[in-house]
C-alpha cells in the first residue's frame, strides 16, 4: 500500500457500484484453476471509475457485482482474484434477484422516471397480478441458474413495465442489503463509503443502522427528475428518506440538485440553506446533509496513452482502414450513442436530412460516422429506436448518397473499445450530440483529448483539426463546456444552423472555443475532481459516537429510520426523582402547556380531530376555534381524568399551577375557566389571569388605538390569501397570522418572503414584531412570548411572594423552547435557594430542555401521581409547619401568590420598553407603560432591596432574566435594521 508524502496512512474509500468495471471471459477449455479471465473495462464509464480514486491520499476498494453470472463453484476463486489483483469485493447475486433488481426496477422503473419519462399513454403492457389456480401456486419458485458454460449471464432483458414498481421493490432492497453486508465486513474506522448512481439509492439507510459515525456519500450519474415526475414513484418517500441517510449527496449540475431539493420540500417538508463553505445543506431530523453540484472531466494522461497506441494496435489500425475510404476530403460528423430513445439519434438523422435538402452544394462534402451501442435493457425501446435509425439511414443514403459513397456510415456495436472511439474522434471535425435528456457522459471529453493530441503534434497548429462540439442543451456537460454550440434537438432548424456554423467557422474562433472547453479538462481531471469530492465527503462525515454517550439516538423503523443528535444530558424524565423533589418542596410552581402536553393534538383532516376544530360553548356564545396557530394541529378537549388531576393539584396550598398556550382567552376560559385557583396565560403571554382574579392582565396597558395596526395587517394578509391557494389568515386578540402550510411550498415561501418585507416596512415604527416561521408569518406585540411570560412569573414570585423551591415546566413545541432557556437561566442565577428545576419537552426531539417525556399519556400520568401525593401526605404524620399549612390554606404559597398584586410589573415593562427604544428610537412605549400602570396599586409582601446596594443579587437576577427574554424578542426586530 502506498503512503502519503507526510507519512500518513491513506484513507480507504469503499466505492459502491452496481457493476464492477471489469470484463469477464469464460475459458471453457481450462481444466484447472479459475476458468474466468478478468481484465479492466475500456468503456468510457469504466475508465472513469478506475481513475476516480487515484491520489496517494486515498486507496480505493470497489464493491460491486460481476457483469456475468458466476456459478457458485467458481465464486471462491473469482473472489480471490478480484481482491488480490483488482482490489474489488464481489457481490454475487442469483439470476432471479439480479434480473428483478436491474432489469425490473432499475431499468424498468427508475431509469425512465429519473430521465423525466412516464408512461402517459400506456404504451407499456400493464397486467393484473398473477392469480394461480391452486393454493400451491402462491409459493415462490426456486431461482434457476444458467449452466457454467453459458455465455448469457442473466435472464433476457425486460421491457418497461409500470407493475415493476411494487413487484420488484423487494428485490431492489434485497440487493442493497447484500451490498451493505459486504461494505460493513470491509469497513474500518475512518473509511469513506462512496455510493454511485441509482441502483444503490437505499444503501445508505442500511449502512447508517450499523455505522453511525461513518462518512457516507451518494453521487448521482443520472439526472434527478422534477418533483412532479418523481412523485409518480410508488416508493418516492422511502427513496428520499434513504438518500438523506447519507452525509453528502452529489449531483452533476445544479438543475439536478434543485429538483432533488424541491422533491424534499414538497414530499418531506424539508427546507435547505447555504452553509458557510458555500454548499447547500438540508436538515433532516437533527442531521445536516450536504448537497454539492460538480461535474468531472477525464484523465488526460490516460487519453494520451490511448492516442499513442492508435498507430501500433492492430484493432485500431484495422478500424481506421475500414473508415478511411468514407472520409477522404469530406467534413466529418462523429457520434457514438446508445440505441435508446433519449439519445435522440432519429432527431439527429432528421436534422441531417434537412441540412442536405437545404444545402445541395454541401452534399458531397459531409459525412456522418454514427456508432450505435446495443443496450441490455428495455427491449421495446431498443427495437423501436433501432428500427427508426436503420430506416432513416437507408432513406438518407438513398436520397443524398451513392452506394460507394454514403452520407451516413452507421454500424452497431455490442461493446465499443476505447481505441475504436479514439480513432473515430480523431477523424471527426464535429462531435454531434442530440440527446433529449443526458447524465454523465465522458464521450465529449474523449473527443477534446483526441483533438488536443493532434493539435500538439502539428507544427504550426493552424493545420490541425481542433474539432467543434455541437451539443444538446439537455446534456449535463453542456452546462460546463462553454465553447460548445448548444442546440435544441427538437428544433431541427437549430441543429441545421449549428452544422452550417461549424462548417464555416474560422480557425481563430474554432481555436478559442476549443481551448475554452479544454481548459475545463485541465482543471477537472477525474483524479483531481475525485480528491476534491472526497475531501468534501470527509468534512461532511460525523465523528463516531461511543455507545451509551447519549449524543446520538436511533429513531424509527424501515426507511423512516434515522439517527438524531442531542445535547449532552438530554435524558428521559425520571418520574420517581421528580416526585421525591415534589414531596420535599413547599413552594411549587407548575407551568404546563395546553395543546400537545395536557391534551392530544391531531391533524385537522383526521376524522377524530375535525370534530374538535371548535370548542363549542352553547351557553356563553359562539364556537371557539381550537386550532394551534404554529402548526395547524387541532387541540382535543382535556380528558376527564386529566381535569380531575389538575383540579387536585390546584387545591394543594403549596402549589401554583399555570396553564399557558398560544390560544385565545376565550378558548382557555372555555376549557379551564371552571377550575378554581388556576392561573391562565393566553396568546403566548400577552394576557395573564392570575388565580383568584376575575379580569385578565395585559402585558401592555393598551389604549383604544394601540392595536389599530391589526386591521391594516389583516387587510394586507387577505390580499396574499386571495392569490395563494390553500393559505388563510388567523386574527387573534393581539396578533394576526398568515398561514401557508397547505400551499405549494415554493410559491408559499415566495409569497411569505414578500409579505414579510412588506409588513416589516409598514410596521417599522409600531410596537410590534414580525415573525416568520415554518409555514407562517405572524405579527404580534413586541416582547410577547413565553420566555417573557415565564420570566415575569418568576420575578413576581421572587419579589412579592417567595422564590419557589420546585419548578416544573412541560411543553411540546418551538414556542416552549424560549421558556426553557429563561427558566434555566433564572434557576442558575438563584443557586443559593437550591431550586429543583425541571424543563421537559414532550417527544424525543432536539430541544434545549433537560428532559423529555414520550407522550401526552406520560404527562398526564405524572400529573396524576403528583395529585395523589397530597392525599397520601394528609394521611401520614408530617411536620407541624406542613400540618398548619394544610389546616389553614391562607398560609401557603398559593395564597401568597394570589394576594401579591399584579403579575405584570411596570418596572419590568419599563426595562422592556427601554430595550425597544434602543432599536426603534422612540419613547412612546415607555410613556404608555408609565401612564397606565399605578405602582401604588401593588401590595408587595417582600421588602424592597436596600437602595444603597446598586449590585444587589435581586437586581442581578432580574437583569439576567430580562436579558434572556429580550434576546428572544429582539432577534426579529434587529433583522429589520441590520439585514
């Protein structure tokens, strides 16, 4: 094994490809040893794979299937030769599995769809599932293998059949699992796994289950279809989720990557962004997947070696002598295409026929050397294309040529050797490609290399034939070879015009175009390009996680499996530990979210959820909407058992229970108004109704005109709703929201971006915040969020009641994440009081909370356990202090909380207004707060801090809490002025 210049051990790169770039020939007369003769393939694709990992820094190990069927008795000998001489690991398949994987699913399903082809007019034969007459007919037949001496490797090619989507999917997954087994057997720590092309798209999912810290990459050689075509796949989400298990996904050009990103957005709801290094990233369940767009060139020194052999190799000289009589004194068009519809050979011949008809003087001056490559798949496509080509060639030669001097020289090859292609390229003046959809192709690079070799061999250069590229604008390489003449193959006159220009082009323009193309090859040789790609893949790989570290977590089954990363210390909540702290505490603050925490949430479209779209209260008035604004989920009513547990908690004089939500006041009153001693927080903290109070407090004592902006904002949003299908406007007591979750994702994002800019400009001087989230744009009063609400509650307890010694906050969505930070910051700043603080999120997901509970059921179970403790304590002997509290509830934490006055402090609001004034340069908010709050109306029960102590710990705690809250509220305000 070679070593790098610095003495470091080279990194192993496991290159996973469906078919190894090797040629297998069976020597039936060999009596002993391995009967197979094996050599490297000379196809353009084979040469590409051989050179893709050739730098000293990396060492390749190829994992793939042999191109032929190898009998079981020969597998050991073949495996040994491949490992020792070619550094390859074979994956041996039985013919039945290989046929259904490659011919059935890869070529019959994925290949057409990935090239934007669907069976619109039912040209493919569609049949019902087989229905055997007897019960035994349902058993799978044993696979049959061809004899060892057979040269026909697999079953005959299969035609395009839409039924293969579900009938061959299992075999496709089975082959990918076999590849995963071989890769894992040969994987070492630090190895890179590089998966190539569409036959192995789900391999990354199987590898991630075992190799959490491995660098796994996928590189697509074919185009990626538009999302509307891709969604016709029956297994579309399974393929997307499996691909996203890789750390790095590479495409040839941005067009293909854009289609992939659009499919992720439309089918999985994933957004993408640009990372600091310029690569696109998709966040998938806590992991970042890097997306790159990079087209490779060819290996120039390999091309030079081939050119040097043309005059000495017997096959090359024979082929050259065969073509020489047809090209003497003529302008030569050259082309090598597979005999399939997407290569566009009939379109090319049609354009040539029109050229000869329009330019009679050039009929004797031009010839097309066309090579057709037989394909081993989709025989209906192959036979139809072959019939078109042969009939067109015969007719063109009949019209414009003679038997001894044809205009089109056509020959079909099963396989074309690289030396034969180089002979063809050197003879040609024009490389003519009219494909209608093309992926990775090394042929134009071979053409350029052949002509550059001739250019260097020529003394003056002006006598050299530099060659012109006439390329289809639908070919991937047309995006990077800027010197080519681009044509639309469907527009025949466009191709004719390019041929005329190529024939009449002056030498200086020809040289300029040629050098422009060739410079790309100089900078993007396969080995150099591969090294750059592997460096990006290494940087995208995640470090291995030690078992039990808690940083990584496996979630999901099947193709929904993923590995999620969490912050250290994020563990499941230990209910016994919480209950022990709960029993010891005498001043408990319990903050509970409503939807998704105390009650279940469901999609509005579900039958069980649609009946709860409105909480109906026939006695007090109309129906109250029960839809969560942030995600559109419907809150179900509180269960009977949950209500009893909540009432029991509120009856404990040591408890202060708070239920908060982004719901409006009417919904919370309807759902929880009958529970005494319960504090409610509505509209994410804008309104607070303290236990024992009849009226709601407002964060800002609004004047009659202070929410006048709502009507103007609602009018603007309604304009966007009218032109964006699926969107709607939700008007709350102190907020207005534009919801576009059900719209076309891309169009919805465009409209939301425009609306966000318009609203930020309109509300520049208003006391509002414009928030843009996933699927919504919301306008609400400045400083309104759960972080502010939680900080005000804790400040109120600290200043007017007593610092709680037990704080439990449970929520489930993004709005609760703000409160977790504020509560933890407050608890850490008051460490002297040893407060037991628990921040809990519902569900296993990345969160700033310390703990998680799996479901609403576990939340209700915890609440029920805490509610039952009060009854147990009453029956047992306790301390005299606790007995006195239970005997006289007016002595408890709850009573002091009720008598403490207003929760919303004018001092705190003034702090908020000062921060707002720094941003918007206005004092209106501060003046409004001072005018509408009367400090004399408050009855503080705790002495005020000593005036001559400017750095009292109380003020320090309050400053820290205010800073945490303001940080959350200012992030959108700052974006207005410093973007």
